[in-house]
C-alpha cells in the first residue's frame, strides 16, 4: 500500500499544498494585525488619557491657589509639585497610558505674576511622555471664584498649539436628559486695600551733658542719636614710681635632703644541727642596748620621740613669712634610732626529730628619709606711689530721640480688574461679592 501511494504523489499535488500554506499565512496576517497597526489605532486613546491627567492637575491647582497663595509682585513665581498636590489631598492618584505612575517631583504647576494677570504652567512627566500647557488666569468680572481662566486666551502646549480639554463622559445613559440652559453672567466686585507707609516724628531736644556713657541699642539707630564731647580737667592722682623688693623665706617650698639609715635589724634563727630532740618552747627577750645617730633635720612643727626613735632639740629659729603664711618657726633636731638586742630562751621537752642547735643571723635593713634642711627664698615687689597733679580728658554724652508712626490702611470695593487702582498701589484683599 505504501509503495502504491508514493507512485500516485505527483507534482500537481505538491503545488496545491504550497498554495494552501500561502493562503493560510495570508489569512493569519489579515485576522491578526501587526503591532504598528494596533498602536496606530490605540494611540489617540492613550493621548486622551495624558490630556485628562494634565487637565485634572490644572483644575486642582485652580481650587488651591487663592489670593493669599498667589505671588504678590510682578515676576514672582510659586510652584506646587504633583507630590505636594497628592499630600494636600486636592488630587487623586492617577497612572499614565501604560498603567505606570507619573513622576511626582518632575510633574508640577508653576504660577508667574504678570502685570495684569497670572500665567499658569502645568507640566506632566510620565514614564514615556512629558508635556506642558500654558493657561492665562486673572480676576475677571465673569469669574465664579477668586481667579479664573481668561476667556480670550486659549490653553496652549509647549509648541504654542491650542489644547482642547478632554472631559470624560461618566454617564452614557443620560442622553435623554434635557440640555442645561445657559445661565446669565454674574457680575462681581473685589475689595482693594491701600497701605500707606509710616513716618518718623521730629527729633526731641538734646538732653543735659553727663559723664555716664550713653549707647544706642542695635536696631534703634533711626530713633535714637548720641552726641559726645571731650574736656580736659586738672586733678590729683596716685602715680606708680617704682617697686620695693622684699626677700622672704617661702614656707611652702622646703629644701629637703635624702639620707640612708639603718631602719631596723633582721634577726634570723638558723638551725645547724638536727636530730631527735625534745619539743622546744622559745621565749623572746628584748633588751635595749643603745642608740644609732642618724643625722640632723629641721621641721616647722615640734617633734616628739617615740619608742623606736629619739629626737634631741638643737635650736629654734624664727622665719620671716608672708601675712598669710602658717610657718613661723623652724626646729632643728638630732635624730637617734633606738637599738634593741633580742634573745631567745628555749624550754625543751621530749619530742620528735628536729633541730638540735641554732644560731642567730643578724642582717641590717636600710631605708631612706627626707630631712628638711631649709626653705627657698622668694621676692615680693611692693608698689610705691606718689601723688601728682595731672590733666585728665573726660568724655561727656547727651542724646535725643524720636518715634516711628506706623502706616495706615484704607479699603474700597471696585471692579475686579481695575488697573487704575492697581497702578496706584491698591492690592486685592481676597474678598469678593456679587453685584446685582
């Protein structure tokens, strides 16, 4: 069977199959358009979304910028970012045509004060698109709010082309409702205020001359003036002519010398014979045998002998001292260290193996002491004055003052675009009323 079917497969069959495949591909292309075709059909809708978003920012900014928030001087600008608008809850979050959030910092509304109107720039930057519009605004007779858009000026984009606002149709079922009739145009008046500058009163009379120094506080230079003059007067005065130098012993600066002395003797009992001995009880016997001379020292206070040292007074000398010094006398002593001989008495009893004979090894232990041998001398310079008649220059002061009278404020109602009042310094107060 397989061989028979291969023999019947002709060139005509192959051509028919190729034509069938080409027809199938053509049908697929016709039924499923290319990406460029889809974008061409959808882009106008996506541009409508961008237009609606930028118009939403414009309308939210109009409700936010009251007169108190508008720039006051010609050329001044004020700026409100999309982030601030969302934080102030004057606008709901929105996305661009790709479903992404727009840049909340690079998207903004900027208002600039011109001579007779305000220029609003609304800039919107999204993921793949950025553009802005220009809106002319002011306080006109037909405004329903404090300020509104200028009817004689179109909204234009960055290429200065007119932009038509897009308003979404939320209710498609309301086609049968009657068309609203145009309302009569309302007329309004705005309140203006004229602020007059303050002024200074005339200066007061000068005060009497005085030696007491008069100064002007910071910030009061325009309301307080001080005048000075100098006069030479003869008077007696104590004049320094020299110093009287006095030398004295400084009791706070003693002169010391270090001595090395035998502080005590170390007596050690050494056993030189061992065997079985009886238990020995040793009793210590201390015997005074003499003294060791250690030297001479001085002190500002009396010294009392102890059981180990003896002090022999040699002399007492008065010391010249400052009035606040506590040292008044100097005591000189000879110092002797008492020496003792220590012996031991042994009482033997029957005991175990131990020491049979001992001897004493005496080792001197040396130490150092600081002995005051005198005091340093210091100098004091007592000033010496004499009375002289001299000429002294004194400065005298006097002052005068004035006050500042604050400016006044005047209000009146007029048309909301009265250039005559504005040119004469009148400004809007923010109050507005309807005129019948």
